[in-house]
């Protein structure tokens, strides 16, 4: 099976996740746009959080040079870990 048959690769996930995070950060002076981008980023995170490639990509982005990327990766990773420990709840959504 090729990566496209099994889902996106770590590189594909990392690139899209990072792009959405950087766009969100750059829109900080425009709350309406920033909120829209944040919702898009969070929706993408929810799509890939259960994939091994998604977890790997997000963990790797915790070392990114961009602070916004590191922040979102850390929050998403903690959210996933917290939802596993607590059995879901608001943080698991």
C-alpha cells in the first residue's frame, strides 16, 4: 500500500498542520480571520489525531522554530493525552 491509500504521510500532515498554525499566528491582528483559521486548524487536528502519522507529526512540531506552531502542537498533544487519561470529555473533542 502507498501512503495515499493508508492516509496522509507524516510529512503531508506536518506541512498542512504547520501552514495552518503559521497562518493563524499571522492573522493575530484580524480576530475574525484568526478565529476562522483556528477552527480550520482544530478541525484538521481532529482528522489526524488518531492516525499514527498524525501523532508523530504533531509531536515533531513541538520542536518547531515558530512559537505558534509549538504552542498548538503542545496543546493538541496534551489534549489528546488528557482525553486518554480522563476518558474523553471536553478536551477530547
